[in-house]
């Protein structure tokens, strides 16, 4: 679970900002809080509001880029060199800092790093156990070529200890890869306190648990789960779409001869790549299926033991039995399918979704958030939105509502509604639209006045 996230010198963020999933003094919706084993609690949902170009995307991209750098390091084809805050010239040479406080198992850790983005190099990295009190696990300073490891905390064998020191001495010379990532590069796992693999567990939190969706992204596994013989998922999705009044009751695969709409040369290239990728992953029956989504269709490609391919198209079945392709469905219906695994997923996840309300009717967005709140488990959901229908204390707690706003210099600030100490009976939506909390567009005139002036 995410406890908090801090970062600075990134896109429209200049000074350090902190986003927190720690409950405030609000007493509402207590039943939906996540209860930790140490009697602490965390929020299940948070929503971030702000005008267009106010910095909501900077927050999303900070999470997305930080996660990418932790999991992958710098790669030649992916350049982050221009992502520092440009409102002050000195920022180009300054470090950008990213720090996460997360819960893994029954422990709480603070992991972070600093990086000079314009030079594509990591500078510092740190990991602390902060479950009860702050305890150092390791720090790395590549600038000074120094590192520190807490031998008392890391209860490992002498052999593992020597190997760990070799790993970190090698990594301190590498400005393009973090130590947490380097430990995953085919190296033998460092086991701590007998069976608990601390470094692997923290890395897996970033690679598997944290899922950040930009505007056009689909939740991991949403469509593959529909297609790959997951009958329970398909049944629940059909019920969900029907309950949301889309007219769709099922998604069914229909055999087709080829990948419609894709040029023959590209189809051939796709088939070669698929055969290569599935060669080592076929099931006991010697057959493997994969999903290909284009802007117009959803295809299921099946490779048999002889590397022969067959194709199906996933179509949307309506109540009257009519079948439609992806491009024939409404954007709202497609968006519900893309996001459904956020609700259906049974694995522990922290979902972050940019513009949750895109293509959705306000009632659908409202229902989605309410459904997530009632879902069992410790999953968390963080969204950016303009939907004022959610600004209701029966839907979101006061400490679950956040705002972003830019100042005259173009720098974004991030703050919680908790700072305003509003009454529980106050009409928050009206107060927000009236500008009480900031984070709304400063409209100076009607657009039609520009046309009239032009005349």
C-alpha cells in the first residue's frame, strides 16, 4: 500500500510536494479505511482536482516516471532529460527527488532516489525501515562514491553479506541504474531474516503492485482476462456492463480469417514476433493465445504446437443478440471494459488513473468510485478528475480530496481539502466551483466575446 509520495523539480513542480494516504481527523466513512496490522490505517481512495494545465498530469507522470526509472533505469530510447522544472534556470543542474513510503507485508519502508534528469544520472538512493522508528537499511551516494549498509538490520549470512557488498560496490559506479534494480539483474537473491526477501519484495511493489494509467491506458489484464478463457471474469464483466446500462451483456470471440485493418506486411511481422515470444511459454496442450488490440478491433491470436495461427475477433454482444466490433461501440463502453480489472482484480494493487471520468457519464464515474470503496481487500485507488459529483462527503472523505493549482510563475502546489476544515454538511461541489479552494480555471470572459471583438 502507498502511505505517501514526495517529489520536487519535476515538470510543473518546483518545491517539494507531498501526497499522503494517511487519514486525517475526518470521522466519515470509517468502515472503508484500510486497517494495518499495527493498528494504523490508510485511505482506500483519493481524488485530485484542478483546472486544465494546473499540474494534475505532472503528479501522474511523476509516479509513472519514478516507477519506470526504478524498474528499468535509463534506457537509450526513453529520454527524460527535459522533465525537470523549467521555471528556474538553475533547476536544469539540480537534483530531482522522488521518495515513496510504502507498506510491504507487515513493514513500512521509505525508498527514494535523486537524479539529475538533464544529465541522465542517478545521484543518491536510500532505503529505510520506518515501521516503528526510522532505521537505515542502505544509502548510496554516487557523487561521493560512498555507501552505507546497516549490518545489524540486515541479518544475513557472511556469504550473502560479502556478495551484497560486491553488488553495491559495482553499482556505485553506474549512474544509469539504481541499486534496487541492479539486485534484480540475474543476481542471487539476498535473503534476510530467513525467508523474507526484502529487496525483491520492495522491487516487486514498484514493478507489479503500483499501476499507473495515463488517459488512454487500459488496466493491466483487463482485455486479456476477457479473452483467455476466464469465464468468471467474462460473466462478471457482462453483468457489470449490463448494470451500467450500456446495452452490452457479453463479449464473445468470433473466428476471422485475418487481422482486419492491418496491412499484410505488418500482419506478417506481428505473427513472427508472436511466434518468437510464445515459443517458450506454451501450455501443456502446446497451445498459446495472446491478445492484440488495435484502435478498431480486439483480436485473439492462437498459436498451436505446430506454430500455426488462428484468429478470432472479440465482439460486444448486445441484449438483442447483435454483435459489434470495438470501433462500433461507444467510448464509454470501451472505457468501462478497459478499467474493469480495477474492480475485478483480486491481487493487491495500488491503481493510479489519470482522468477517471474520461468518456464516462457522471453517474458511471460516481458508481465506479462507490463500487471500488465497497470492494473487499486492501487495494487503493488514486484518480485525477473534474467530476464535481464526487465532491460529496458520502462518496469521498475530506482527507481524500486533493487540489492542484499553478501560481503566476507556473509552479504547481498540491494540498488537501483537510486544510480547509469544512463542515460535514457543506456543499463542497458548489464551494469548489465558486473557487473557494482554488484549483479552478480563472475565466476572464466568454469565448464568444473574442468572436464579437474580431468583427
